[in-house]
């Protein structure tokens, strides 16, 4: 029963990641790609968190913190870049 649940979780994460990668590739705008990149980082964090819960350890917690920081700083950078670009065109 436990291995079936783990398999289902893995399939859900894999399908979600593929759909998210498709949105990153197709776009159509930079904001769509930025949101999809945030979703992909969140999926990676959830998968690592699920792995930690399943295997009863906290060794990958620093990796989760680094991924979270990269996501936040990336989102802030893209938002500032888009705001400057929109401000220059008006």
C-alpha cells in the first residue's frame, strides 16, 4: 500500500512538472514563464518535502531553503524588470 501511494505521488509530481515545463517553453509572455518557473520550484520543494517525510529525515532542509530563496529573489528581479520596462514605454 505504501509503495502504491509513493508511485501515485511520483506520477502526480512528474505530470505537474511536465505541464509546467510546457508553460515555460510556450509562454506566451515573460510573466507566464516567470509564474511557471515559480510553480516548478514549488513542485521541486514539495517533492523534496515528500521525500523527507517518507524517509523520516531532514538532510535536504538546507536545499529547500536555498530553492525558496532563489525563487523569491528571482520573482522579485523579474517583477522589478517588468515594472521598469512598463514604466519606460508609457
